[in-house]
């Protein structure tokens, strides 16, 4: 009884500590979390992996200068983690790139000036971000020892730091008012809850950094198992010192520990190397990512593009631009600014070959599906750079070139269909998907597939077969053969009182007689069925489903975005009947078009609008030069 009571008390203490740390994470209260940690050590409370994860996340956020309340202690990655911008806001250059969930660093090497209130302590932090000697972790030296070497030269004296710590503990709230500056979201007052930021002073950053490494050292001594979040937090602390080698070492430790690195795991190392202008190491991080099945997204590619441009390496720039084309399609405004910077540079003017085989270039364009040749820079000389728009007809208003329609080639289509089928077969029961494949082989091909559930439930909760009928009849008249489209519907939709009504029963029988209806079995996911059929037959899919949920995420970005753009038909209803929104007349993607004879044109589609953008047009950055 006594043992049980003691165990319950310990569990209760650890549970209360967890709740307290969660509240600190929610409120962005770094000092509160550190007070709980110190108290737990005094009380002899054993800390587990979760406790350390929250503490390290908060310390790493503070070490980077910005804390966002209400963020999870696991440090989940936000998509704009690495997104620099040319705008200036609140006295801080938006050329500072955001890492982790909260940090702001400059890829170009400009030091971050974190604003603090007037009574905040000010300490020269330039030494922290200077090119200090890089020290790689090894078996003889801990991260804490390396960090102490990097920090000892720039920290305020230990007694002063101790006074700061005591001041924090004595009057936490009063100090937060002086050491932290609350910055609300500037875009929309309704986003204040999500966009609140606490910007901390240089002293506070240094204090959080030292405490963070102390906590990590304690975690190692206690042999608490590491997870991806804790190692990423340590990497973020290393990044705050400009130590890319240490940050990268944290990632390299993951696989031996049985941990799969995530995209956010690489952010700190990539940021540090890019900040330091270390091109080879930055691209080494990307190589490591690819080897471990992690693919960079626009923020990471933007960082690599920046370091390539700053180094004037045309081959690296070309490589990243191709990556952007295949994985990002439409670039952000900040990436567009970088691209514009490159094409206006002397290095871009000098890059290119003077002689090439026009036939080979044309063949490469065709074999690549259009819009890109992949043969490197062509021609030499200055590029003409302009902001333009692409009309609803797919014509560039600058050069008059029509953008290509880029679809999957036959090999890609086959691979994509096989990928969908393999996932579906694993998830569907009783060989139901294999039966569907045989059914398609017998009754196909089709020129269109209708996601009947999406259509029948359009703008209301109740399934209405007449809406499906209107869409089916409408799209049928638009098909070259006028053949029935394939209607995919879960079997539960064709039963029940409403479906037994004569008018609804007649529709079902009509579709069945036309070999147009396939009902998916109980327990199946009809998404797999209509998706596979549309891919297999290279036909249209009529649905308003934006295909963003988890099953579509399994498909990755290799083929899916390109296929979806070219094959999805959206729909709506008007007083006169169904309205179909067909695929765009061109592919909304970065394109290169050799305008033979004599010119080369590149178009970079941009997400943000130019001031003169007209309705129905896509924003673009147009670049061309003489290549004759």
C-alpha cells in the first residue's frame, strides 16, 4: 500500500510537471518552463523524454530570438519556415529566413536585429554570429563542451549572467516585460492568436542557449532516449551560433538511433551553411536529404538558390531552378525576387554555351513532356527581365509565346497507376480492388470518370442522385465519343428509402444498363477507385475534391500535381444547369521555350499578384535573351 501510494505520488508529480510544461509551451513562457525544470531537479523528480522535448523546444526557440505561443512542444514545422522576403516589417529585414517554427535568420549574412522594449538589456551579440571556428562533434567531446567553447568568448561574465538568472526567477513577469517584446500578427487582426510572437533580447537569447545545452547535457547523462524533436532542437541551438557542422551532426545521429529524419530536421544545418555562404556544405545537406528519402520543398530550395546565386555558380542555380520546376511549379514572390536577381547578374549573362544542336533541344523538349529541355544554359548575353501576365488563353503577354500543356508521359502514367494500385490493394479487403481492375479491363476505356459522391453531396449533406445525373449528362455531351462516363459510387449510396423511389431507381438502372456504374463494396474507399480509373485511361475526373487529405499525400509530388492539373474538371450549378471548369489551357508551371530562331524565353509563374494583374490571368516573371 505504501509502495503504491509512493508510486502514485511520483506519477502525480511527473504528470503535474508535464501539464505545467505544456502550459508554458502554450504561452511561450520559457522562464516558467526553466523554473519548473529547476524545481523538479531540487525535488528529485525524474524527467522523461517528453519533458526534455518541451524544454529543448522552448530554449531553442528563445535562442533563435522569437517564440510563438501556442506551439506544440514537439516543434512541428510550419511551411514558411525558410521563407525569406524582401519586405521590411517592424524594423527587421524580411531577408531574414525563418527556421524551426520561430527563428529568423538571414541567408545573406545580415545580422538579425531583434527589437526589444526600452528597458531590455542590450548586449553586443556580433561575436556569436561571426565565422567562429567550426567544431564537429566527436566521441570525445559533447555538444555542451563544443557550445561552451563557441560561447565563452561572447557571453557576459558568469556572475552577471547569474544575476540575470536570479532576476528572472525573482520576478518572472516583470522581467518578461523588459526582455520580451510581444508582436502581434500584422496581416489580419483575426489571426492574433496564431501570429503572436515574443521577440527576446540578446541577453535572453544567450541565457536560453546556455540553459538549453545544460538540459541537453543532463538528458545525455541520464541516458534518456533521444527523438527527432530533441535532436532538431539542439540543431536549432547550434544554428543560433552559426555552427552548421554541429547542426548537421545532430541529423547524422538520427539514423544510427533508429530515428527517421524529417524535413524540418535539416533546416538548421541548411540555414547555417547558407548564412555562412558555404555552398558545398549546403548542397551536401541536400544530398543527405535525398539519400534518406527526404525531399526539399520551396523554402529549402530557396535557400539553396540564394547561396548558389551569391556564389555565382550557374550550374548550381540551373540545378535548383529545375528542382523548383518539378516540385514547386508556382514560386513564391520571394523566390521570384531571387530568380530576378540571378537573371540580372553578370554571372547569368556569362553562363551558357554558344553552339548547340537545335534538333537535340527540340527532341529533349518533346521527351520531357514540353516546357523544359534540361540541356543547360543556352546562349550568352544579358537577359531581358520583365513582370508580365499569362492570359486565360495561355499566351504570355510579354513574348507572345503560348505556354505548353505538360502531361505525364506514358512511362510516368504507368508508374503512377501502379503506385495508386499498390497502395489501394494493401488497404482494400477481399481482393476488391483487383476485381475492380478486371472490371475496368472488360468494360473500359472511358473518356471521363465522375466522383458521384462528391457530386451528389454538393452543397448539402443529403445525397441527391439527380445532381449526379445532371453532371453525367453534361460531361457526356462534351466528350468526343459521347460515351457514358464511368460513375464511381459507394454501394451504400444506392440503398435506402430515398434510393428506392422510382425516379432514383430508374437512374441507377439506366447507368447500369449503360455499363457506366461501378459501386464500391462496404469498407472500401471510393477515392482509390475513381483516381485509379482516371489515371489508367488518361481521362478526365469530374470532382471538386481538392485531393489534399492523407490518402493523396501518400502519392507524393512526383506525378500527382502535374496529373491533377491536366485531368481534374471542377463543376458548379447555375439556373441553366451544370457548369464545368475544364483544366487550364496551359500548365501553370515554370517553363522554358526556345523561340527559334534567335530567342530563348523562360517563364516563372508566381503565386503573388503583380499590381497590374487582370482577372483570369496568371502572374509571371518573363526572361528572354538573344541566342542567335
